[in-house]
């Protein structure tokens, strides 16, 4: 089932431009909506096109009150924080979506969200 970027207009990402966050960085999120009231609902990239942009996506939820060190107990937070130029303590004080973004960048989406079984496409404004 193909969706359109406009379906995600209320989501946030690391870039001010939602399309850049999704298609270039591969991650957007929204806090506590509809069927995900107690979660951050993430849309993340699982496949790349020939230009290196994400073209297949999946979704995952992370509880708003998640303790990252318990949720991802395998993660070496000091090393992930170092890659972000921070101390572990400062890293863990960041908003949860930014912690998730760093973990995905360091460990890959499968290690953070699990395997993707039903990826979907999202049309950007250029492909309408």
C-alpha cells in the first residue's frame, strides 16, 4: 500500500523539511496519536533507491516513558554518545526520538526496531 508524504504532515524529523528527514535521513516520528497514544510512532527507512534515498519504509513504536538503557540493554551507550560528541549522561538526557535516531544510525534499524516484514512506499512531492 503506497502512502503520500502529506499523510505524515504532523510528524517531526531531524531536518526542518519533513521530506528530507524521511527520504534522506530515513526517520520521522510523532508522539502519542490515535492508536499509539502511549508511544512515539516512528516511520523509518528500510530500503534505498539507486540515488541513495530511502524508498521503502516500515514503522515501529517506542513507549514515551521508555528507559533506553533497559529497552536496548545490548547498546554501548558510551560509544554511541561518543560518536555524537557527547558524554553518556548528556546523551541520555536528549529527547527520546534523538536517542533512537542515534541508535539506528549506530546499530541499524533491525537492531532497534526489529525485522521489516511488510515494507511500504511513500510518495514524495516530486513523485506525485
